[in-house]
């Protein structure tokens, strides 16, 4: 196994720019979009699973906390609402709603009983982790924003883990696919935990299979409906104004 350390060094900040409306300069979203468009054009079986926090890690209610509102605003701008410039809006221009077959977004919650009443709380995902093609794993401190990605603002560090000897695993129905044991094992462990299934369940073997993609989407949709019914959690598509949140 080979482990490389990747550094993004702290540099001089741009003191002349303090606008929150500055154009995003890192190109991660751009290349995700290009890769999905390529898969769509070539009719490839390609999946992107993104797990992110449901809310920023700040105390308070959304309708009363301007910091929460600002971060959520830019999260939505990056993903789906930005006057045609967001990732999903750009994909829709090329493939309509077919983008749903290639990329999906998930968040985590847990629940329990306290003093006889059902309670829930979000699970704040703070890890910065990328698993690519069941071959490479990047683990570090960098967030997916310009502060971390441009290399001249926040100090960040990450490790790129690659195995020199790969074994045969399943990928896109190919039993002769060469993958890294560590990457496969880590992906299965995380997916089994998120889905509440055994790590050895065969559905986890092929990460781009229609069966797994549908299973994850259906489980997330069903859980959303349950939490919506029992707890009235938000953000949620059902709530389009702060007034609706106050009345829930």
C-alpha cells in the first residue's frame, strides 16, 4: 500500500475581496458535471454518491440564524438553485431529469425515545473523504470550498491511499475489475452503516449497479417520508417558507 501526503499550504489572503458573492474558483463541481455528461453521452453506468451534513454545525434555528441561512443559501447555489448555474441545473440542460440516474445526495439522522417520546437529531458529517473507482481513497481536512481548495487560504492536509497490489472485485458487472481491498472495504463499511445492512450483503459488491443505486434512493426516500411524518424535520421540500416551518 502506498500513502501520499497532500498539502494545501496557507498563503496570503486576498484582503481586497470580502464579498460572499465572489465567483467560486475551484473546479470540482465542474469536473463532476463533465464526467456525468460523458457517462450520459456514452451510455456508461456511472454513479456519484454524495453524503453531506443536512445543516451547518451552528446552534440555533434556521429562521433566526443568519449564518445558517447564508451557508444553506450557498449550498443550494452550488447544488441546485443558482439561476441555471448550479450543478444540477447545468446537468438538466444536457439530459433533463436523467441526471437522477447518475448522482444522488444524502444526509444522516438518528432517532430514539427520551422520556417516552420519540426524538431525532441530525448526524453532522464532518469527515472529508473521497473514494474513487474502488481504487483510491483521499482522507483529509479540506472542505469542498475555495478556502480549502485553492491552496492559498486555509492550511489543509490529506492522505491519498493507493494499493500497489490490487485484487479482483465487482464493478459494473465486471468480475475481473481490479480494485483496492482497502478502498472496497471502507466503501462497504460506510454503505452498510448508512443503509443498516450487513457489510457482507451482496448488494454492496457492485457500487454502480442499478440495484444498489435504487436501493439507496428508495431507502432515503422512505426514511424522509417517515421523519417528515413523525418529526417534521427541515430542510425539506415540503417547507418553502419560514412561516411553514413555524407552523409545523
